[in-house]
């Protein structure tokens, strides 16, 4: 059984929206004394309602972030995935159902104003584009990530449900922030 220690000091966390990536990254960062990088914060401008940065600017920020010797980085952003996985020493893949992802998106947008991974001084609102993404491309990405996971030779951990994620927190003595 692969443990958190086996994943090394540059850990990628991927999974659908609302699967717990940000919270897990903060818990691991705290436990392992690793800097936490939320890719949403690099991809979007602070103090906005999730306004995207120019793609080139995001890629520059992403590529600078992965040069660090130690980090836990959460988010998907497949356009930058090859270079991220090349630097990573381990991967955690979370998975939740599409209905649960959608429920958690609404819950966090409406009620969790100071959640981990949110934009500094940002605003949040329900966005039709995000709902469409969760119902469409995100469902397809789950299959793509599962296939990618099978092929990777990095140390890796699959957490295929909220219950297995809770067991992982207990097994690794992680504290939810």
C-alpha cells in the first residue's frame, strides 16, 4: 500500500471539482511542511469573480511554481499536466460522482466564502459555464484521468470515493483544516 511518505516532496492532487483537492492539499502541506499551490489561484485573477488570466501568464506562473524543490499542488489544468507530472514525485487522484461534484459546487459557491483554494479577495457566484463543465467535460475528464493514472509509474494513490478519502485522512493522521 502506497503511503503519503512514498509520494515524496512534490505531490500533484487531481480530481473533479468539489472532490476535496484544495482541502487535502492544505492538510498535506501542513503535515509535511510543504508549500501549497492552488492552480485555480494561478489561473484566475485575484479580487475577481473568477476572471481568467491570459493563458500565457498562467503557464508562466505554473511553470515557475513547478520548479520548486518541494510542493503539494492541486488542480487539473491538463494543458500543463505533462511538465507538472515530469517534476512530480507522486500523485493523488480523487474521484467523486458527477451529482456529488455538482452539489459540492453549489454548496461551496453559496456558503463557503473563505474556503481553501478560493481567490484572494475574490467574489464567487454560480456560473452556467461551470455547471455545464461539471456535467460535460468534467465527466469525460474523469475517464481520461483514470486511464492516465493506470499508465503512470510515479508513486500514486487513488481515492475513489469520499469514504476512502476519509479513511486516507485517518490512516495518514491528517487533520482537515
